[in-house]
C-alpha cells in the first residue's frame, strides 16, 4: 500500500514549518549563550564580592 502524495499546499506548509523550526532552534541557541554569559558574569561578581568581604574582615582593604 502506497502513501498518497502531499499536495503542493501541504508541501509548502511543511517547508514553512521546517524554516520556523530552524529559526526557533537558532534563537534557542542564542538564548542559551546569553544565559551562560550572564551566569558567568554573576559568578565572577559573586567571587569578587566574597574576596572583598574576606579582605575587609581581615582589615586588608
């Protein structure tokens, strides 16, 4: 038993969905990179604050 072929409209819709999936995937990667960058900046700032607090508590400001 063979599958019926897709109509031109269905094929166009599938191509459109594939393009939207590619765009969405690209945006997700950009968001992941941005989130990672923010996380790294946060960790760096937190580490700097901890060092400053330790130095201050030891009177080494």
